[in-house]
């Protein structure tokens, strides 16, 4: 699996927030961002904690949303990072209608949707 790096996260955040990526790096919680970016590939030895791409993508989005590394835009950036992760790993994101997408991300951020349920939802939208 190809993961997103901090530089990728910063460029996506730059596009969303309209703030230069180099300036953003000084304004964010880098540790929280790096933790979220590493979460999808977590494991022990040869055991992958999240073995499939849909779950990895969901964990990436969830952790970016919940870790809140940016002063603003965490939900939007988390979603776009997830979509970029899906694309980079040879899959296609089949986006639901805007209302469902927004509602799902809001529920995730509010803690009303578990990571496991979010991963199931993400899997239904990956081809």
C-alpha cells in the first residue's frame, strides 16, 4: 500500500485552506498529523492491523478528523486525504450524494459513528 506522507497532507490542506503548505507546517500539530498518517499501516511484525485498503482509507480519514492537527478544515482535509489514498492505491472512490457524504463525516467527527462502521461505509464506496 502506498501511504500519504506529511508533505501530501500539507499540500491537500493548502488546497483546502488557501494557506501555503510551508506556512501551515509551522501552524499545525505535526505529531498528530504524522500519527494519523501512520495509523493505516500499523501492525506487528508481519501482521497488518488494517489489512484491506478500505479499512486503511477509513482509518486515515478518521484519525485525521479526530486528531484535529489543523486549526480548521480537518474534516474536509481528512476526506480528501482518504480519497487520495484510495486513488494512489489503484482503487476508485464512488462518492455518495453530497448530503450523505457530509452527514457521514459529521457523524464520524462527533463520535456518533465508530471507525468500524465508517470502514464498512467506506468499503461500499470503493470500486
